[in-house]
């Protein structure tokens, strides 16, 4: 069933050779899904063994007012004053987070609409307020699209924007806003925000300043496999440059399944489980220089995310207390999973759950033995060592 | 015999994808590439379900069922979820139950959306590399063979559809 091309690619992967665009395309078209998954799993186990990561994070969107009009988005309201448009003041934003952040939360993840009416100082003030209210939670804030917007809107260079935000407390960038880089697609789904090159430029600059970042890809809408391959190769190239520089880098790649409800592309069918798993597997094989691959359960459902741990993924993202962007697309996924849910999900997949912080430092391990109730795991917030007490 | 084999497979604790690949080979040899899509529950026989989040154990059950028993392996896509149900097709399953009548009444309301739904489900099977056959009220048909409802929907305008019906 598996193609001859696939066997040749397997040999390359096992020899540690880099895959070409042609190889990547052949993998997307490979009919034998399980053979593809098994190959990605080999790479995954070489890198991470049986470990599967998750974290405790809380999400905040301070504004859904957005001047961009991306067709795939069910979240943004275009103007202040429109029904459903919300912009939080800094004290209200902190208050909104208080109910979601506890002493175990290691990350606050903030992404927003591109609000044309706020002063730049608002974002600096927000970061400082987050740092003082939740000093233990890493601040992963603003997608590259927002950073690019800040630079244009407030007439600064990308570097100036980043330096000011870092000074105010920014610690890393999330991977959102990447969508599909290729202009054939991007001009049709997201014509009025950062281009693919501009998105990459923001990450390049962030890496040069020592920030860790993530990268995403929104797939399953109007793009072809060739566009996905182009997207992956551009990220691999960026990572090559950043690794050479040796400061910041891409930590994780997160494929995001497009969801068609409530947005301008709702006539499209959306992605399928097979496509989700295939995309994870190909991403693992092509992005040989990116350490982590996330099966984001909010986008692909917890069930498919769990199977993703056998198709190349080593991370299921976090508990995500309150997520509003995918939920605006009427996703049936539950709003948040508890730590117990995530630990169980990972264990049932035969993996070892590792609770991490944003930078992949180990917060707590949950060894399989604990499943039988023989051990209790004592979690230590900053510790890197496992502590098992009987 | 099959219970013994099921126990042995369970004890061997094979890697999920290895187990799936074995089941998939057996499915291809025994059942071919056709996937029967049941749009109601009128056909007798049990369907595998999975109300919880543990997809891993569910796929093991599907593959083990294929390896230990002959005949159709049917998935209750309503409880499993369409995404995972589609994945199950590559782990040895060859039938899906999606009671669309109930859905069409309760959720969709209109006939047009029902037809869209049917096409979406057929698309799901085809994008898993398989051949879809629809079973409804015990009758099996080719999804490309249009029903009167689909003819009305597919026609460029309702007037044209009416002419078609008039001819018939």
C-alpha cells in the first residue's frame, strides 16, 4: 500500500537527511496514513522518548476590536461600539485573569485584535501590570501580526517595538497569525495584515533579541498541500538562521485546524481527523530543526490530539482556562481541560505526562506508576527533579 | 478462539500504529475499500462507541475487533465524533453509523442542509482514500446516484427541477 517514494523518504529520514519540498509533498499525498504516522513517531521518540508535555496556562484577549478582516476569523469585531466588541482597561484585564490564574499557573498567554484606537503605552502598562499581579506566570504575549501592526501604527521599527515591550516585561511570543504564508492564499484570506515575509521578519528580530517564539499554520481551508509545504520550509529556513545566531529560536510548531462556523468561510467543510494526523506527521518529518510539535487539543479536539501523540506530536498545549477565539467558531471542544484530564489523556496514550513551563523547563513529572495510585507526585514549581513520595 | 486472540493481542500490548497497520491490512484483504455509511440505525448489528476522551483505547478496540472477528466493523460516529470515526477507518473499520434523519430534523431542519451533510460525510470517507456506499432504510446506494431531493437541490434553479419532475 505504501508508495515507493515513501520508502525512499523513510530511508532519508532514518539516515538523518533533510527532506526536500518534493519529499514533503509526497508525504502529504502518501496513501498509507499509519506508515506515515509510524515514521513521524520514530523521529518523535528519538527526540522525546515517551515524554508528552503540557502546561498550566491562562489565556486573555484584552480586545476583540480589529481593523483586519480575515475571512477565517469568527472572533474579531471590526470596530469599537459594534455589538459584542469588548476592550478591557488594564485593571479590568488583571481582574479578569485573577479568576483563571492560581499559584500553579506558569503562563499567561495574551493575544488581541489589532485595535487602532489604543495608545502604545496601554500594552506596556498591561505587561507591567501582569508582571506585578502574577510574577510567577511567564508572559507570552502578542502575535507577530500584532507586533508588526504596532510598528506600523505607532511609527516605530519592529526592533523598537520589541525592545520597549521586553523592557515592560514581555518574555516570549506566541505563534499565532502565521496562517498560510504563501501570497496566493494569504491575499485571499488575510489581505490586510502582516504578510508572510513580515511575520517571519518579526520572529527573526525576536530571536535576535533572545526571545523564544512559537509558530503556527492554519490549514484545511483554501490552501493546497504545496502551500503547506512552502509554509513549513519557510519556517525551517528561519529556524536555521536563528539557530546559527544562537539566541532565541522557534520552540514549537502548532498546526491549527481551520474551523468553518461563524466566519466568512463557513461553506468550506473544515478539516478531518485524517488530515489533522497527516499534517502533524509531515510537520514532524519536515521541521527537523524545531524541537517540539504541538497537537493543540482546542483546535483538533482532545480525541484527535491524543492520537496525535502517536503521529509525531509531543505536546498537547495547556489547560487553557478560557479560550475565546476557537469557541467563537462554535467549536464543540470543552473550554478548558483540567490537569487531571490532560494527565489521563496522555497516560491513556501510553506516554509519560510532563508538566512544563513556557520554556520547556520541567515543572512536574507524572510517572506512569502514579496511575495505579501507588505514588503521589509532589509537584514543585521551580524544580527540575522528580519527587515521588509513597 | 477469537476471545483468546483478543486476550493475546491485549497482552502483547503492541504499538498502536503497528496494531492499526495489521488491522488495516486485514480490512483491505477481507472487506476491500468500500465503506458503508448508515444514515439511520435500521441495520442490525452492534456499533463501537466512545463517549469519553480516550481515543487511544478506542482505536485499539477497533483494530482488535478487526483482527479477532470477521465481518463488518461498525463505528457509532455520533458518540465517537466524526473526526475520530474517520481515523478509525484506517484502523480496521469499514462501516459508519451517522443517523442523519434525526440530525436533519433536530439540527438542520431543511432538506438542503441534509443533502449538504450527506455530501460532507461522503467527502470524509473519500478523503480517507476509500469508496463510500450509502445505506438508508435498509437500501444501499451509490452516493453519486441522486435522490429526488438531491435533484431538486442540485438543479441550478427550482423551476428547472420542477420541469425535470414534470417529465418524470
